[in-house]
C-alpha cells in the first residue's frame, strides 16, 4: 500500500486578529476554534430593549454557534451553512448581526457571510475579493475553492472595510506574517472609535502528513485551485471588473462575483 494512503494532511495555519473597543451601541469579536475562523459584529438599531445587552447577545451567539457547529458529524459546505443560519436565529430584533466565516479543511476553503462583510485573498502579488456583501440581508452567501501555499485570507466586518482603505490594506499585505500585517493595520483601526471594527488575517502554509487517511470533501468543490485573482492582462480590463473566469476553481454561490481590489 502506498505511503500516501496512510496519512491525512494536517493544516499549517498562522493568524492574527484586530478588534475595536466595545461600546454601548457596538460590539465585535474575532473567533477561532480549530480550523474555523470568524469575525462577528453586533450593533443596536436604536430600539429599546433593556433585557438584552450587546455583550450578552454576543456570548449567546458564540455559544449557539459552537453548539451547532461542533455537533456536526460531517463538516461540509451545506452542513456548516445550516449550522451558521441556526446559530443566528435568536438574535434580538433590536440588534443587527453581521459575520464572516472561513473554514479550512485540508487544502479546501469554505467561506460564508451573513449580513454584511468582506473576504479577500492575497495570492503571490495579487489581491482580490472572494466574497462581499455591503447591504445586510438574512440570506447567507457562500464560496468555496482550493488553496495554494502562502495564500493569505483576510476576513473583515463592514465597519472595518469602511474605515480602513484599500491602499492601507494593500500596503499591509506586502508583509508576510499575520502578526506584522495586524500590527500595520491596527493604527488605522484605532484612529476612529468604532466598536464594530474587526478583522482576522489567516496565512495558509500548506499541510503536513498526519494520522490515517480521511475522506476528502465532496460537496461544491472541483479538483482545481483558486484561479489567479487578477487576469493575465489586467490593464485590458476596466476597473472594477469580474476577475474569476467561468472555469475558475473557486465556486461562488448566490451569484456573487469577485472583483479586483488593486492592480
């Protein structure tokens, strides 16, 4: 029996987080458990509801998420989507909830946004948007694809996206380590008092062999990598434009299109 049949890839990930200071009207959190990463944001709508504070609602949300996610027998795109939707069902009516999720499974990546948020990728010297929603809606949107070594994924709340410019993000992503990227971006975050700013930077460093063979995920992902985020000849394509061709390895669901961030 070949040696490759005896091992399953073990993820090598590095990450760093940025979170704004909480306030009476805003709360954000960066969450990580194993291969699941998330940025969460809660803010009040202005309606009175003294029975529910934002920290308490955030704690309940994370507890519900853990209860739904970690009881899944198989963590597929569909099952994780269902778990996320269920965990958000009991958000009080006076609270706006937004979240971005990334789940790494071997070389595969599943992405989710509920409400508002943005997820970008840096591959080699190219940066592009994988998933984004600017207007809050209850329907969850997803994307999936296959990673390459040294990919950097950045999950952002909507408030982070508004307060930190594309140019600042591009400059920070010239650095290699998530901790250095976070340190570079933090001053831009703290220039403005906004409790709903949160981001997490995740570096995918490939996989190592570990334990016995596991079954590869079979839903929604074909055996092809995330394609080049920016085309061979970007100058020929007006800004902004769709940058993932029809035969791309990334699967964008709910008709979400990727767009160029920087050229």
